């Protein structure tokens, strides 16, 4: 049983986009790796952008820099 855990920095994905992501990953595992769809578990976790950092700077700060 594949268990896929995806962590997303908020607020990038809408509910509809998340549903599409889940459907796409499920279909990929089913068609490419022959996994039964009913056995595929996908968990999406939203994480606040100030709790993720690259190179010592939070995603929140990096996003603000990118908007300037």
C-alpha cells in the first residue's frame, strides 16, 4: 500500500487543485506502477510559509522579496 505524504507551503493550492493533485498522483501510481487505486493513500499537509526555510530565510520572506 503506497502512502504518499506531500507538504505544501500555504496558500499555494486551492481545494480544487488539491483534488486534482490527488487524482493525478493516484492515476500515476495506478497506471505506471500497477497499484490498485483503493490501496493508494495520499495525505496533503499545509504548512505555514514561516515554518519552512531555504538558505536560512523563511518561504514567507522569500515570497515577499520576489514581489518587489
